[in-house]
C-alpha cells in the first residue's frame, strides 16, 4: 500500500510538473513578443498589489515563521524568512526598479551587410523558460519572477518549503499584476508543493521546457543543482575571493580595501577569503594589515611569516587556501610578487572575484589580464561584486561559468540572441 | 587475466587523459596571454609545414584509406576521409584565412563609469580548453585546432579512428608551426589512441580541464556527446529547416529560393527539409513549387492538398514533419498563413534555420520575431546558414543552444569575457 501510494504521488508530481513545463513554454511564446509597456505595466501593478496585500503577506509569513520556529530553524534562516513592513515595501520597490530598467529584448547587438546584399542582424531575444530553485527567502519570489518577466521569459519558481505560505501570498500579488496587464497567468508559476520530487523534475528540464536553472542558496543547494541538472545552470558554487597587496602599493589604501573586502559583510559571495601579500613588502605591509584585521575582530590563519607577526595568528593548513569561510576569518600568505599571486589564485581560486592593490600600472595590467575570474579589480574592494554595484539594476545571482552569463546575472544575461537575415531573393551559389 | 588487462588499459587511458587535461590547462594559460602576432605566426608556419609535408600527409592518408576500405566504409565516409593535392592545399589555405581573421581576445565589449568613480570594462578572454570530437575528416584536425588557437584556447582533438594516421601527419605539421612561434607544444593535442574510453574521459571533462566540447559529425555522435557530456557542448543535433512561402510572395523568387534551400547540397545542416505553403495561395503557388521540386529530382511527401497536385507526390506521415532527410526528399504542407507557419515550426522545428518568402514587410517581421531559431531569414535561402557566408571567416560548427554560442560558431564564439574594474581605493559603503 505504502509503495503504491508513493508511486501514485510521484506520478502525480511528475504529471503536475510536465504540465507546468508545457504551460510555461506557451507563456514564454506570448512573453517573447510582449511589448515593453505591457511587461512594465504588469510589474508596476504587481508592486501596487504587494502593497495592497501587505496584511495577507505578513499573516502568511507569520504562519510560516511559527512552523519554522517549531522545526528549530537557525536564527540566520529565520531572519531570511522574516518579513515586516519595511521588507514588504522593499519588495514592492524592487519590482518598480526592475520595471524602470531598459528592456533588453529586441536590442540590435550587431549588424552588417554581406557582399551579396544580405543584411544580417544579431538581435537579443528572451531565453525562454527559467527555473529558479531557492531557499526560504520570500523576496526571491518577487525579484526572480520580475527579472525573468522583464527579459521576456516565463519563470518556474520553487522556493524553500518553510516559506511556502509567504511565497504564495507574494505570488498572488504578482499574478494580479500580470493578469491586469493582460499577460498569461502562467508567466510566473510557483510550484504548489513542497515535495522534493518536484526539484528533481525541474533539474531534468521538464521535457525540454526549462532552458536554464538558477539556484539561489547555500553551497549544498548549488552543488546539488550543478551535479544533477541536465540543463544549463547559472551559478557560482563558492566565492573564494582574493586580495593581493603588491609591494608598490599605498598602505592606507590597501588596509581600507582589505578591511572592506573582508569585513563589510562576511556572508556575501564577494567577501575576501584570502589575503596575498607581496614578499617584497613583508616587513611593514604584512604586520600592518594583519594587525588591522585582528584588531577589527577577524581571525587570521597564516603561513609561517604571518604567524610570526602576531601571537593571535593561527597557522593555516592547506585546507584554508581552499575555504570560503563566509565569516570573520581570513587566510593570509606571502607570495612572490604578482606572478606568485596569479599562480596562487589559479590553483586555489573559484574564478569569482579578485582584487589587486598596487600603484604600478604594469603590474595591475598583468594581474587584470592573467587572473581568470569573472571579475578582476584594481584598487577596489571585492565587495563590489554585485549587479547593483555594476549598475545593472538588479541581479538574480553571480555566475562563475564561462558561458553566456559570467559575473552578475541581470536582466541582460537572462536573454539569448538570434540572427535575423534580410534578403531580396539571394540563393547560395 | 583479460579482466585485469582491461582494467590496466583503462586505468592507463584515464591517466593519459588526465595528463592531457593538465597539460592543456597549462598551455591555455600561456595562450591566453599570447600576442596576436605570435598566434598568427604559428598558424602561418603551420600552413607552410602542411605544404612542405604534403608527401607525408598523403601517404599517411593512403594507409588510412586502405584500412578503411578493408573495413568496408561507405563511399560517403571514404570520400570525407580522402585527401589529395587540392584538399591539402585547401587545408593550408584555411590556416592562412584563420590567421587573417581579427583576434577577438582583449576586445572591449562594453565599458562604463559608476558614480563612485569605478571604471568597468567587459573584455573578451579565451574560453580556456576546448575538446573537439569528430568523425574521420582529417581537415577538421587543422581547422579546429587553428580556430581554437586564434581565440587563445588550447585544443584537445579526438578524431575518428579511421583517420588516425592522417590526423597525426597533419598534427605534426601544426606542431612545427606552433613550436616555431614559441608556443607550447601542448597548445593543440591530438589524442594518440583510438580507444573509445578516451572519449568518455573527455565527456567527463578531465577534472575540470575541458571547458567546452564541440562534436563534429553525424546525429549519433552529437546525440552521444549531448547525452553524456558533463561539460557544456556547442552543437546542433539536427537541422530541420523550413521554408515558408506566403501568399503575398513573388512566385519566381519563391521557387529559386526553395530549390536552392533544398537541393544545392542536401547533406548540409542548413538544407530545407519542410516546405510550408500559405493556404491562401494553394491554387497556383503550391502546384508550381511542387512540380519544380519533382522535376528537379526531389521526392515530395505531402499533406492531402499536396498529394492532389501531382501523382508523383507520396503521402506524408506525422514522422515526416520531424525528419531531417539530408537527402533529396522534402515534406510539404499547407498552413494557415504566417501564424500557421510559426506554429508548425514551434512544434516540429529544431531551432536551427528557417526562411520566409514574402513581399509583405509586416508578415516578414512577424515571422522573424516569433520564430525561435538561431537563424531566421527573409527572402533568402536557408543554405546561407554558415559561418563563412555570415562573414565570420570560418566556423567550427553551428549551435542551436540558446547559450553563449548560437548559430555559426566562429572564432568570436570560442571566447568568453570578464569584467575588469579599475578604481582608486573605492570601498563599498
């Protein structure tokens, strides 16, 4: 009996998900040709509905929170799940911000003429259907759905089970906006079940009806998605970001950038995890930087030279160079100039974001050219690794892939392109 | 004993392949910073070496051909394997053509300033290491290796087993060019074994040391690669290309384009496989086009209306709309205007290349906008689906993916990009 039940349940999930995929593809065809005004009207109406529905949203969230506390969720997770007046207002404002972004769809990326008279254009088009798998952060429901819509894509959202009621309330508001603008109800679909089999179905791509998966959450979620997905994934597994301080650097600037890169927020993917110091400036720079970190409350794990600087420094192990702490901990080592830094990053980095602090232009260029990361910075904090800080308006995440979307994934990165060729009867000889 | 032998052999293959991956990654780091002149010098010297080594290349090819005939390879495959004076000269010239292309690496794709003074650039960088898995066409050894090198990538080549001697002789010439220019010997590696386990290792990505796989060959090769690869793949499984002839079209132009699209070469991915005719012009246009196809020696499989045109027409089955014939066969049906054509293509197409013939600009725009294919054409033959015809100089294939490389995959598509951010001490508030 139990076995039979399970089979039936998972068959039902499978059927439900296939249907969601078919509906999403149909919606995507409508969204692909929807005018900018119509998409923006949907987003603005959704923002208004979020504000109008604030009581419903907060009471749904309250119910989620009660269950989550019973389950014993950690304070950090509870905080991410929690909504209040300000956070709901921020959700509504984010929708308006996304509406205000330029519409990438239809943009001509290039155009040229061929000797035979053919005129070729490369034109931005939506990607199609985007699946978003995220942990229990209700704001992602609105952000992700809206970014997908702005770029003319249908979205299939699968949020963390602890936030299902909150997500539903927010999704209801989105749907009011979408439908008031005359767009399909299935433009943004929220998976109505917390059954984990639904995630498996999404990772298999719903019969070709999902074009890309974006996981938003911790490393274990991203790792599962990257391992199991049979469709492309926009994600970064981890951000082991480096700051390299060159001998020819301004020490005050180096300290400011380092402290900001490590400690402004330690839990974000662009926070620095390793400090590399040019051995040519071991005497003054290393102790100054290490003491500044320690005095700011940061744990320092260092190589031999770093341990010699201060008794509070703990010895680093090989593992430390590979670790994304996401905490007030940093690994520190001396390297042989910029080449040593480049080699260390090539070996231990995660191709996310790295910064060099130097006053030497040639050294900076070498670092910027040779470090193979999505974002490389000169004399600036790694914490600028963010779509908003890049001026992209909003991002759905940061990708360390080398394909298509690299770095912040904003509206533009949620598009593809096609070649439009115009002729007057050309045939190929 | 046998089991032990097999284990040992496959362990050896695995070790060999891992080593090839590590070497390729190291070469990629050198190639990424190699100046354009150095890469071009390597390609020009390789072209000279191909010409100088023509006797070695032809005798290696002769030996391959003898074995292949013993194995009973089909005439088409034997033809693809065969080299002669002209074909070797074409290989050398292709290398020179690739050297003459602009170098995409380092190109600034975009740049902008942020209010805080950060200057952000989006700069083209090589992809890294590209694996090419191809059937027994020796020219691919040179073409693919050269395209990868031009874009600053290391290449790992796995050619069909029947062409191993020819590939080796061509690869030797490439290596002379590469080494004379002072680039790493491992810039272009040819897998020295015909063991199929090597392909499996490549598809698993050699421990992260392959960034993309490009399969070049028939549908079964591409299907295997797409199914098994754990790294991104640039490919198209099939090209079920459509020509739609609208009621408001010039019948002479429609006939010329159709005959060219179907019959210029029937074995290429851009050849038309299905003709869709607007039902509003069923009376004159349909019979004219169908008879033109039949008279040109093309088999026609049609819907009811098409069968009624001529006794030589065979009835089409549901399968025919899904079929890439790669032969002088075409499926023909009436559709309800451009909308019917768009819907048919959405259902049966392979997102490769489709053409509309019409004199009505609004109808053309609708088709170009709403058909979701890598290439959409107005009043031109589908056989223009080719990197050379697009002016890209050379292509490694055509991709129907929506990511990164869509349409012809030329030198530019073999690159990625990174963000280079220049500051003067900016930290994030």
